[in-house]
């Protein structure tokens, strides 16, 4: 058998009862979280039975597996089990409202076994993973399972007659209130009258996500759950006062302070004549919640009943109550005009007013009482109205024509397609799109009774209009504008158009003008649209372009154009154009890159529509861009006008940057003018013959650069 790994277990316990002739009855109770998303009970429940060979407190050595199993709730097997039962939500205080997010199901499995006498008895074991993943007080709850077991005691030296185990009297409350003291009876009963002693206990774990349903179950000693930091055996749920149990009475007390879900373990030890027979265990889950307000009886101030049979189905909106008591104020049946139903159905004798009372939780201290007056009238009829079909978004009018069987019309409600409502008479329906509608009239008499009538309404669509787009023209120009429609088309202002009733017309605007299109169809539905014609005074745009000085061919040159006042062009289309050397035309580009392959003086023209600007560019022939550089290594600044100045010379030089340093690294001369040289002085003083270091960079006319360095020596 394969079952799914799932998180759902929240508690369980095993007990047994001796039936005579070596027959024993096993009762196994298992509890699961039945909120959506949690697994159901397994389809088959396996319980391993071990025959013990020796016994000592806290440990049982088990052998001889019987391979006996108990089948589950929904399959035929040795025992028929009812379906699991959803437990009612209650707290120690019956007047606290149950939370909406807590759900617990209980499965009770019962079977009988004939077990031959064995001095050390038998052990029954059930193991399953896993517990609720939302538990707050143990480590890895979603990966931690549970073990439930019982030891059947047979040793005749201890029990003179056969033994039955103790069993807890009732399941603890499913939820308890945060920040409220807890005190509940958690005692057990023993069929043999043995002495019982209660204590807290650390619940067993069992199974794992990798082996979630061990078959056969593992034998004692069993592993226990691990409490998180802050929780322990003697402090299982935290709070103002730790969880405690009275060892004699079994009364469980605590004062929780933190919301959440907590695993709790309780053990009861069974003694006979001062000898410990066995320890019975139970673990369960406390849900600590923020308890809601006390239950409240709720009724409206009055209930209106307009029926010829005078019968009413009451609606109960009371909060949190479990029991109810109604008294209907019917003098013809008093004192028997009562009910304990949640929402009773009652027939009054005739027209009249009846004071009705509801008491919630009538036997508890938190009972509450509410009153209402049931106003009983006969059914009315005679509602009627008329309406007119109109065009979409126009006002449809609903005229009341009602002649009521009882009373007079006093209020009107009009419901459109069982969705929207308007009020008053006449009813006016505005701004609805075209379509077919059902109009329901609800007419009220002065008592509040109603009659309902329904009529169809059609809202016709407006005629469509297809038109020319808004446009731009130069002032005093004439253009044609057009419109199509399934209705008759007319134009306004008619004094500014060439045709008043037609699908197209000519206009000559002197300024920005809006021309309106009107259409009327056979249902007299109307539609209006417009065409805007903008005018512009034509003027000349301002154009310019620039480029870098060029050198020898072949060379690629970037031309970058700019313009202003372009929006003054009246033409519909704006065309950018370049003309280079009258042979090349490039359109619709603001910037141009052009390759000159020969030297010459070339005209370049940039134009926008009919406006243009022209500039000439001089390109040197290829042989005009020869480059060389000459730097001497000595000079004689002695004033004889021969070689007195140190220059950097070259062909087609455009720029120079020169630095000269002495042997100490001090800069003694700098220039960025290739026409300027060094005369051998520093700070106005003539320097003695010696060698100096220089470095620099030159730029030629073709925009190429060259770096240089070396030594220059002053000699006499």
C-alpha cells in the first residue's frame, strides 16, 4: 500500500478494555487538521502488534510480529468504521465565539483481538508522519511524525485479574483564548478502579518524510519531539503561567499569551496496590486564538410581510450563538407560538402587527435578547407603467400607470436589466448605450408592500460618422473636407462651407476654424462630430551648416546642419536635401558624411523645401599633404644671427606643443606656437653651454599627430 506524504496529524491516543476469555477491545482515536490543503486520513490504518519477551519501566523489548493490521474507514475489513467526524468548536468558556480558521476531524477505530496469555504482555504501535507544519513550539513540525502505542499488561503476579487501561474522559477544547486563564478537567477514568496519577509528557515522534508510514512500526524506546528554544516539557505553550496538570485531579491550567498552535503531551500512570501497571499517553494540539466578542441576538426593528397566506421565513443574523428561542407574539396560539429553530418558518393568523422575540443561548450567562415587529399585510397588485424608446444616451421616461389593489402608490423603484436602479416618478434613464433592456417597475404602497411589472426598452444607436482628419493649410488656400454616415449629413457654420447638406464641402479658412458635421437617421437619432482646419502664414526658415577645415584628398568630411523657424513652412511635407559638387544629391538627412576623392573648391548646398544655404569647401590635392619633421640637436645662441634660435621645423605643420627641461627636470621653456623657437635663455638669463631634454607633439594639416623627444645642446 502507498499513501502520500502529508502534514495533517494533530493528536491521538490508544486504550484497551478486557472483554473476558483473552479477548481485548482496542480503541484508537486519531485527529487531523481538516482545513483546506491538509491530507485526509489514510485509506488503510496499520497497527503493529508485538508480543513482549521482557518488561521494564520505560522500555519494552518486542519480538514476534503478528503482521496484523486494522483496515481504514472507507474500506471493508475486519471492522466497519463510520466516516470521520468533524468536532464542534468549543472553548472552556462556552460563550466565546469559535474562530473561522480552525477545523478538527476525529476518527475512532475499534476492533477486538484474542491474545493468549503472555507474562510480559503485548504492545500495539501506530506510527505516521507528519504533524501540522504550522505548530509553533517544536522543531520542524512538518517533518516530524507521531507514535501512538499501548501496553497490554498480563503479568499475573501484578494483576490478579485481567486489566483494562485508563482512558481520558473527553477531548480537550480545540481552541483556547489568548490572554485568558485556562482551567479544564483533563482527567481519565479506569474501569478497574485503579489509582491514576497525572503528569506532563513529551510527545513521541515517529516516521519521517523519507519513511512516513513505517510498516511494521519501530519498537520502543521511541524518539520524542524536540521543543524549540523557550519551550520545554514543563513549559509547553509559554505564557504568563506555564501549562500545569494536577497529579491527583487531572485539572489542566495555563495562562497563554501568544497566538499559535502548540503540541501538548499528557500522561496518566495506572497503579494497583501501589504497583505501576502502565503509563497511558495522549498528545493533542491547542489552538491559541484571539477570542471574538460574546454572542449577540440580532433582529431588524421591523419585518414587513405582504403575503396572502401570512407565512414568513425568518432570517437569523445573530452572531455566535448555539441555541435559540423564538416567541412570535401570536395571541391566537400563545403560549405555544414558539420555536427553537435557527431560522423558523411561521404562519400568522391574519393581517396585523406581531411583536416577536428572539433569545440566543437562553440557558447560558451570555444569553442575549432581541425584538422585532412583524407587520403583516395582504399581497398587492395593479402595478403598471409606460415608456418610450429613444436614442442612446438620451433620457428615457417611465410613466407610472398603477392602480393598486390596496393603498396608493407612494414610492417607485426602476431596475434596469436586474442590475442598476433609479428611483422616483416619472423614472428618467440617462446616458445608457444602445441596446435592448428589461425595465422592472417596483411600486410601493404607503405600507411598504410592492408589486412588480416588467416592460422591454430599446435604445437606438446614434448614426456613425466617418470624417476627414484634422488638417493644416496655408491661409487663403481652399481644401475639400469629407464625411460619411448612415444618416443625412449637414455642415456648419453653413456660411463658411460651399455645401450645407452633402457628404463633402470646400472651405477656405482665413484662420483656425472648426467645421461641424451633423447626422440624423430614420429614428431621429442624431450625432455630431467636427474637423479642425489649422491655418499658417508661410515664412522662410533659417538654415545653416558647419564642417571642420579639411586637408588633402581623399578625405571624409562631416557636414552638420541646423535650422530654426521650420514650423513656419506651409507645405504638407518637409524635405531635407544636400547637393555636393552638383553631382551628389542626398535627401532627408540632417547630417551628411561625404568622401572627397580629389582636390578642389567645392560648393555644398543644404536645403529645406525651397530654402537653401551654400558654402564652399577647399580640399587640397593629395600631393599637398606631404609630412616631415626636422629637429636640430645643437644651436649657437651667440647673437651672430646664425643658428641663434632652436626651432622645430616641418612640412604642413598645423600645431605644435614643445617642452624643454634641464638636467634637474625643471621645465625651462614651453610653447604651443610652431613659429616660435627657444633662444637659449631662462628667466631672461643666458644659459651656459650644456645639453637639455625636450619632448613634444605636432599636428599636421591632415589632422594626424606625431610625438617626439630628444636632446638639444647649446654650444659656443
